[in-house]
C-alpha cells in the first residue's frame, strides 16, 4: 500500500510539472515522426493481465513494417531479439528521447491507472514472455512492472535473450 501511495504521489507530481513540456514535446514528435505523438503497445502486466503501455513515439509512423526498413541481416536479428543496432526506423528526435528516457514520460499515466509501478521489472510483450521458464514467468509477473528498474539501470543496451542478460 505504501509503494502504491508513492507511485501515485510521484506520478501526480511528474504529470503536473511535465504537462506543458510534454504538450510541446508532443508537437515536436508529431512533426518529426509524421505520426501520432503517443505510441502504444500491449504488454504483460501483473498476473499476466494485458495492458496498453504508452510512450512518446521515437520511430517513424510505419515502424511496424520492419521489412521496409531492415536489411536481411537486421531482419534476422529483429526476429530473434526484437531489437537491432542502429535501427533505421528511429528518428533523430527519437534517438534523443531514448537516450534521455523522455520517451517513457507518458508511462506515468499507466502508473496512475494502476497498470505500472514507478519501480519494477521491465514490462515485456507476450512474445518476450515465451523466452522465460515458467518459474521465471511466475516470478516476473508476481509484481507490478515498472517504468524503471534493474533493466534501465543496467544492461538494457547489451542484454539479449541469447546472452541471457
């Protein structure tokens, strides 16, 4: 209960302070990406419950069309890891948003809705869930996923399913 109280209070403060900067950032993202400024995706929440996570769009609007943007080598890596080095779909502003983690500011709305916590394990997709053993899945989904946690503070740019990080 104390953790949830912290999550709500902290998120309200961030939302109040960030409202105008986020509104301006939304306009910049819409211009940069030629799409809606907010990107959403279904993720796995606590107890396996699906929820829609929100982020500032950091890629071109048609980024889901990976065959259009990736070389055959990048496509193979994408299918295995769900990420590639030097992803051509990331816009110049998107690169800055990702480096500074500003792309994750809309997730405070997920925290207010009770779908995320400020601190917790990374919210993953159902495809990524299959890379974990049943025991790991049970442990991972036993707590609310978070905006920040060990993933963001540690190996997020070097982690892969192949190397086990």
